[in-house]
C-alpha cells in the first residue's frame, strides 16, 4: 500500500519555519529574552520538519509504542471515524460529536494526542475547530494498518509492559522451550495457542501483518525472469506464507512470470479464506517437518525466523537444507530485519522488542551469520529496499 510523502513544497515551507525559529532562538540567546520560549518554539518547528520527512507506512509500527497515540488511534477506529477523513476532508469537532454521540471533551482530548503526533492538522472551519489528516495520518485510512495497531496494542504490548515483572521472576534468563515465551509468562499460554482459540484475533493479526509489505527488497521479476520457467515448474514455495497475500501480490505485479506459486501453512490458516489468491496454490505443511516440495526455484520464508529462537530456527532449517544440497539451482530467501551490529535506530529497536513476547528476536548481520553457520549455510547477498526488512539470499557453504 502506498501513501504519498509530504510534498517538497510543504517541506520547503517547514524549513523556512525552522529557520525563522532558529533566528529567534539566536536573538534570544544573544540578548535578554525568554530563551526557554524560543527553545521550545525551535523544538516544535524542528519536530514538524522531521515528521514531514518520515515514511508514512513505516512509522505505523514504532508509533504503537507511544501509548497515548496508539490508544487514541484505537479509539478513533472504535468510533468508525477514519473514513470520514478520506479525500482530504476536514471534519469539525461538532460533526464528530454528532456522529458519535461522544462527549465533546473526550473528542477534544483524543484529537489532542493525534495533532501533537502530527497525524492530524487542526484548523478553524465554519463549525469551529476541525481536523484533517496529514501524510503520517493517511496510512490509517487502510484497515490493515488499523488492524496492526489493534494487534500490537491489545495482544503484544501488554506482554512487553510486563517485562520488568516477568524477567525478574525468571532471573533475567532468555526464554527457552522449557520455560515458554514471555507471552506465556504474562498470560498463561503461548501466543499461537491463544490465537488458535481466538480466531477473530488471529484474523486481525493476519490483516495487520499485510500492512508491511512494500516487497521491493528482492527484484522478483528480474531474478525469476532469468530462469526460463515453464508453467509446470515450481517457481516459489512460500513457507508459512499465511493466506497467500504476499505471493498473490508478487504474482499480480509480475504476470509474465511462469511457474507455480505454492503457499504452505497449517490447515487452520487456510480455513479463514475460501480460495487462494489468483495464480497461487495452497498446501498444508508444518515448518518443523521435512519439506515435501522438490526442485523449487525459490524457497521463501518471510517474517518467520524472527518469531523463533536460534534453536528453533536451526530445526526449521534442517527441513530445507538437505534439499538445497542436492538442488544447486534452488535459492533460499529469508525476509526479515537485518539489524546493524551497533548504533541501531529506534525503529529497529522497537521491531526487536516486539518479537520478545513470542520468544523471537530481530538479528544483526553477525547474528544471522552465526545462525546460518549452524546449518552449514552462509550469506550470498543481502538485498535491501524501502521496507525495514531485508532479503537474505543464502548459500550452502
């Protein structure tokens, strides 16, 4: 899904505001004046400029940890208000109160969080204070981004909030199969078990995961186009690929590519959808059992390894490495975050801590190398695009 960045002309205007605030700060510093006011104004204008430079879709994930903002996003979703702002429409507080029958003071306080976080801009219209979406707010017009905020807010972040208590109880030891995951520590059962007994939450999680798929790290069309595929060939096996939305999108973007696209997952995953996406086949499969599909051009795991410990990842790889050793033309692609070995960004840190409840982790390049070496694999190339995740092309060592 694409959302336009802030336009260059708007950014230029914001730069002017920063320069003006910087000049006021310089004047206040050089002569008697209210330096605190000048500093706060410069901070405010600088933050507005920084916000305008963010990638709108990419900021949805880290924003879930700003609890005041993610709570406000969820309340706007509950009130079914997002659609009212489509097409750049301004909506007044008076209209929102009429639509929702909420108390005006509640609406004022909720939108105070959303304007302060630059998801909305406030103006005075014919009916008083009104709001319109900014470029950072527009991703929430898509239901999948709202589902992701909902999943993080209700299902994962409570386990993270419990970390000081649960880690102290576990004497600050990393989770193992014997101790269970941090989600289990906080809630008494594993996340995947809990989702199995709460299908509505499982569907919400699947929807939320589809909100993070620019799919531009690996050049699928170019690389598959080199292989002279026939219709009967297996082009891609997407292992633990959910309900096929990734393969469906790759197929749609590259209609010229021949060969079968197979999505493997547990039977319960496929029960929620009547048919696979066009040009995609479903196959039931457990990632901890030997891979049944031979001679595929690509074996693809997307957002899988970050859910599991190193030991579990090694077990998963044991199911595919024997095939790779006998199929030299087959590629193994792992799509996950590759963290820097030091000085990571806040977004990268947030993505890593988000994996904590399920016992997984994001890995640095050095950690990936050590993990793959356990299975006799190395890194041939790390492909990168606009998405936070990279595509690790593996090779048998």
